[in-house]
C-alpha cells in the first residue's frame, strides 16, 4: 500500500512539474521539429530506463507480498482541490471517480521534454535502452544509391523498345504472309469453281451429242434398206450383163 501511495505521489509531482513547465515555456518555431523529436526520444528513453530501474515486488517479504493488493480508492490527504485547480483540461466527477481530459496533449508533451542542453545524448540513451527498444529507435541502414542506375534503366528501356519493334515487324510480316496465303486460297477456290463449271458444261455437251447420234441412227434406217436394194439391183445387172455376153 505504501509503495502504491509513493507512486501516486510521484505521479502527482511529475504532473505538477509538467504544468508549471507548460505555463512558463514558450512555443518554438516549426524549424525545431527535428530537435523536439530527438528530445522526445531522449525523454522517452529516460522514462523507459526509470521503469526498468524501478524496484520490483520480488524483494518484498512473503507476508507483505500476500497482502499487496490494488486499493479500491486513494486518499488525497486534503490536496484534491489545490491539485485539480493546477491542471489545464476538463475535469469531471462521477461520485468518487474523477476524470481528467488534457487539452492539446501533444504540445504539452513536446514542451515538457527537456531542452537540448539538459537532454542526454541520443547515443547514451540508446545504449542504455533494451535490445528491442534500441532496434525500434535505430533507423534502417539504406544501401548506397548507384549513380549509373538511370543509365542502366535507359539502356534496358531501349533494349525493350528495340525488342518490341522487332516483334511488331515480325507480326506485320506474318500478317502479310497470312494475307497472301488467303489470297492464294481464294484464287485456287475460284479456279476450282471455274473448272467444275467447265466440266459440267462438257458433260452436258456430251449428253447432247449422244442424243443427236441416237437420232441420226434412227434416221439412217431407210438408208440401210436402200443400200440393200442397191446391192440387189447391182446383182441383177451383173446377171443381165453375163446373159448378154453369152
């Protein structure tokens, strides 16, 4: 219980010191943001070191450690009114609970940080912090920038552009070849169609000729009979001639 009261009194003293610092400090220019950030980092490092160096409850006797519990309420010892009047912010009370909302907390934290003359060096604070906290504060190391990277990028861009031009020309040649192939196929198709038409015409003419031949053979039947009659007349003439000569 005494340890909790001591921590509460220390917290009150820290808040009083911060409020008095806020009342007496002046607002600095915007160009000091980097310096304020370093000061804040140093202040946070001090706070973390204070928390690490604060004694734990492991050293307490067993009987005291068993009785060490969080109190339900803390006595202000008659300092509540004076303590609350020194704070800058909104204070609300709900029964025994007191709520405080600070105004412009970020500016107060910046102004409450120690000045550059009083703040310890960043390297010393960094060396005193734990390993994980030191890794979080340390900035990542960037590799040196190659001054010829723009030239390399330009050369690569030219190579890519040349490859794209070559590919475009190849595609254009392939398209022209495909167009010529299509034209040849169309010409071959037209030739085949014309050949088929000519063959059809020849077949029709052949059928017509065959029909004419059949008609001619039918009209030649009387001529065949006339030929037989002529042969018979010739035979009779031969017989008559032989009879006269005898």
